[in-house]
C-alpha cells in the first residue's frame, strides 16, 4: 500500500502540472537588440525576428515603442501578428475586429502566440485612455521606406500617417507594471 501511495502522489503532481501548463510553439530565433540600435539603423534589422525590451505606449493615434535613453529618431509602430487585431484607432484604413487570415506584411506571414502573457499585455493595451508600460517582446521588424527630411533621414510607412517602422508582435515575454519615469508619458 505504501508503494502505491508513493507512486500515486508524484503522479498526481505531474498530471496537475501538465494540465495547467500552456503549450506554445517555439519562436524562431530572434536577434536581441536595444531599441536605440533599432532606431539608429532600421535597415540592418529589416524583416528579421527581433527580441526587444522597451516602453509600450498606447492611446489615440499611438501604439509605439520608446526608450527614454534613446535619441528620438525613426519611430516604431506596433501591431499584433496572426489573426488578432490590436484595433488601435489611427488614421488611414484601420479595420476593427479579428482578421480573417494571418497578418501578412511585405509578403511575410506573421503569427501570434496567444498565451496568458499576451492576454495580460493586450488587457493593458486595451485600457481606456493613454497607457505606458515596459514590456519584453519578440516580433518581426519592418523598416519601411527611408525618407529624407530637413531634420535628417527617418524610416516610415506604417502606423499613424506613415510615421513609423513596424514591429509585428509575435510573442510577449514579459509585461511590467509601469513605464520608466523618463518615458514622457503619465
């Protein structure tokens, strides 16, 4: 009887943990990059899977990444991969609701790991009003087009009025409580 109980208890723990764990597909290898490096040289990371930590800002005409330590250069717009639409309200053709097919950008199909961390991230994004918080993301980066301006070269074509390069979020690795004090958002 002791042997039976000795086997039954570890098995119960093993089965209990299996049921609660979330199954996710492995993410393709992503290149770690700072937001400052990404903004300084977007062309280097075009079409690559990247791993980045930065401040996520969301509100009217805004779903972007920032870092108070970076000199503002080319901005980075965010969107979800796969079939989930962030439904961020901004100019020029945003359609609310889920997508009928996975998001394809510049001929590249994207995906989204829709797990508990993503749902926590999405809940923060969908909070009414402006929000800003730190996050660790993996996604496919699209530099956009290089544009010459009197202030210097910038990259864009995505987001509000084509303001930005694009990071299509494919996996959320961490969501922190608040943005850095120096982020410029309240």
